[in-house]
C-alpha cells in the first residue's frame, strides 16, 4: 500500500552511464513528469535543485521511508526496493527517472537500467559527479557516504575510470542519515558526529570532499564550517540537475510551456519526521 502526501499541490518545496548505445526517446512527450526516488527525505535536495533549474517541469517524488536508511541494507534488498519503485514511476508515465540515492545507485543501477530497457533516460547521482570531478583540478578527493555506497567502491571506480591519477579515499559515515532523519540539524549531536568523521585520518590530506549521500547537503553549512576554505565541498544535487537538463534538452523533452507545474509526493510510510524535514 502506498500513502500519498500533497498529491495535488501545484507548488512545493555528458553521457549516461551504462547506456552507451544510441537511444531513441521520440515516443516520449515533454509534458510527462520527471520521476525521482530516494530512501527518504534526502532526495528532496535533488528534487529542489531540479525544481530550481527546471521550474516548468512536473515532478513525481517517491520516498521509501518504510525502508530507510538504504545504507544499512543488503544489496539484494536495495535492488528489490529500487526496481519496485522504478516500476511504479514507469507506471506513472515518467519521461525520465532520477535515482536520487547514492546507495541505490551503487547497488541497483544495473538492475534499474535493465528494467527500464531504454524506455526512458535514467540519471543517477554518482556517475555525473565522478565525471565532473575527474576532469577538474583535483589530486586528493574524499568521499563520505553510507556503508552500502562505500562498500561498493563505485565513486573510486568511476573517478579513476576517467582519471587514474586522482587519489580517492572513501569513508563510511552511517550516523549522519539517522541524525538528519531525526531532525538533528544545527545541533550539538550533529556537530560532534561531523567532527569525529571529518577528523578521520582517511580524510586528512583531501582537497575536495564529495557528499556521497543526498541527505548530506542538508548539513553542508556545518561541513563547510568545519573545513573553512581549506577543502572544496562538491554540490552533487546541482551537478545531477544539470545532467538531467542536458539530457532532456538533447532529446527535445524540456517542458517549456507549463505555467502550472505539479509536484506529487508518494511515500511508503507517512512519518512525522518526513513532514517536518521536507518543509525545510
């Protein structure tokens, strides 16, 4: 059973990986919505950036709040959740699907692409970021993410595929997602967690930090405060939104004449925390 929230509100809050053959999306219409999914509230950071960059697009967001956090789940479980949600978004007639979850990308991207079978473009949150970092001036890159993302090693593989000279260190930071989901932003608890993680020796000499979870931009000010100007913090939602825009533009799928875009939000479990944090 799926519960819905704000279903009828009209206001609210270079190359695709693994899709190498030429694709034909002429069967799609620009008026169709964009589908976005995450394990909970974190993907709203991506949805917000898509809304900012593409203000005339209709959006459908699915937050799998019943099963969060994905970062603590097995690969098999994450694949199961991700493919079911993808099928749901396809049935909702989405013209593109954004996997706004690093754990889902790291563990289920292949299966999602197989399910979609080139019906619609699929944009993930790891490969566009890895590609952008690879072609800029970076020597020592740090990644903080969930256990599921770090265990996959996908950030390191993706970055070094484009630039083998970049040193990449990944650190699992599993306490951050529960802290965010519980509403502990700008709080002594999160300050303490951030300090303990970022002072880890793995991140000692980094020049750039990738926030490898879509929840983490909600703590970006606190993370930047820890580093001052010593480390560049990568804004992943902005990169992903720009990748989406480029792909829609390339395939003539930008919805440019929609003055009243609709934003629909579906949740597997409607929680007080989601309602509270989503407003922020």
